[in-house]
C-alpha cells in the first residue's frame, strides 16, 4: 500500500554490482529497483516492508550467459 516503508538492501545490490551480476537503478521513492542483467552468475538482495505489510522478501537473481 502507498505509504508503506520499504527498505531495499543496497549493500546486497552493490555487492552483486561489484561481482558483475547486474547494474541497478533505484526508483526516486525508494520503493523499486530496476536491474540490468550482465554476463552471468547469481546474486540476491532483500526487501523489507513495514506496517501494514510487516514482511521481508528475498529476491534471487540468476543470469544465464
């Protein structure tokens, strides 16, 4: 829902950028991320949503070269 606090783990994203899995761009509101997939490999990052959702999500990315 609109107004839900969302935390996308930028440390995880930056780690996978360094590994060459993808590049990313965060939405201005911080509620979304756009990945541009690279050569291959796998990576992951977490998204934590506050009330009223109160849930966490693990996003696994697998890139086949």
